[in-house]
C-alpha cells in the first residue's frame, strides 16, 4: 500500500526532465528579482523563514496604489522550497496593476501542517495591512492546500481579512490529507487522524460567499485529478469551479501565472 501511494504522489518520476523545471524556476525567479524595481522583504514573525517578498506593480504610489493583492503560496509537500523560487509567477498579476506577495514558511518536521497554515495566515494578515484592496490567494500543490485552507469556514484568517478575499485558486492542490498518511513522506509530515480532520479542506466547509477555483492539469497524476474533483464536488453548491487545463502536468501548470493574458491569470483576477 505504501509503495502504491508513494507512486501516486511522485510527480518527478512521471515528468520527463523534471529536474530542469526546478533549475528554471530558480533562474527565472532570480532574473525577475534582479529586474524588479519595487521589491521589499518583510518579516511576519520571529522565525528565520517567517518572511515574505512583496512586489509592487510599476507606477504604483500613494496616489496610484495597486489594484489589489495577489498572494502565491509555494508547494513542495510542506517539506521543500521557499519564496525565492517563485518570484516570476507574479508577473501576470503585476501587469494588471496588482501587488504580488510570496511568503516562506517553516517546513515539516520542524513545523506541522497545522502550524504552517497558521504561519500563512499570519503572513497574509501582515501583507494585507500594507496593501489595500481585494485579495486573491493562490497556491500550487501543498500551496494549493494552504490556499484552500485559508478560505475554509474555520479559516485562521481574521474576519477583516476574509472580507477582502475576492477569490482563491488552488493549482494542483492536495485537499484531503488522509492518503498521505500511507506514504513514506509521512515519516516527515507526521500527519495523524486528528490533523486529517482538522486540516483537510475536502473535509471542511468553505467560507460563505467565497469564490474558489480548483485548477488542475490534464496530464497530472490521477491522484491530483481525483483530489481536485473531490474538492470541487464537496464544495459544490457554493461558488466553486473546477478547471482541467489540457496538456499541463504538475510542473508546468503554474507557467500561466507569468502571462498576463493567460486563462489562469484572467480567472484568478476576475477578468
């Protein structure tokens, strides 16, 4: 059972040239930051990883503020990466006049998934105090889980921040933690039955009135397609939409965030 479940979540093993994507993310993010004119780094806590990058769109000022705040939460199975790999994914939103924020968070096993969700809420709360207007929360893979968790009925976000959320989009997310209990990863993640119930969006009710887009690639591993459909079905009857993007797999599904005219960016910003 463990070997079968390990394979179900093993994206790299099923994507040709997987290692090249990680190198490209790092390269493109570094180039984006080097060219950025309005990059700032802020702490949202005392921990070394409790930081976020904030990019303001070109031409923004006190008299011409950003149209809103776009937040991207990175993946890596809550065990890998940080904010420095993803800066370029703010290009699409920034071209439309939105500020873009990229938080880092502590990784398992140093922090539980429950603790990470609280860190993300703290990061969003802090950046929301610096950027006015509507908020769009996005996330990829484990970040998709965290984006969905922010818009659950028992969200760790304050009422004030919740009311500003225009939309959340989970990109190839993990919405039910239960299957991960049967993977080798759980030696690091430490998920138990209590956390499955408390932190699985597919087992929780969505925030009233929130719009959520469950986005997934057509060439994803079957488990990611299943999890995304399951959340969309569980949250059906609310403003939840399922999108399967043909020809995309787990690593190139996020590319659309770089393109201001992509369907992903236009959907995320409500355009």
